[in-house]
C-alpha cells in the first residue's frame, strides 16, 4: 500500500510551523515602517533581511512602483 494521506493536518514531525495560519498578517513588533516586509517574511518563512533587500531592489528597478503597493498593503492588511 502507498502512504498517501488526504488530511488537512500535517504529519507528526513535519516541517510546517504550528503557528502558520495560512493568512498574511503584518508584524509590527519586528517591522521597521509598517510591518509589511516582516509580515511577508513570516508568511513565506524567509529571512526578513532578504525580503527588505528584494523590496529595495524591486523599488529601484521598477522606478518606485513598489512604494504605493507597500503603503496600500500596510493600510489594507490586518
């Protein structure tokens, strides 16, 4: 038999965090401005510094387009 599982709960010992809610939330405690980058880092389980550097590079490459997106996300999310 195969070990296929069709359950919503992770298997014991899996790498999924028990605090993952499946929903994006701002993290204002670790955030620098509005908590968007730190919330995105929590949601994707990436390093917050990597998210911030990617945001700066994306802002410079996109002629500032990410700035209004960041502000809108900060006001709309959580």
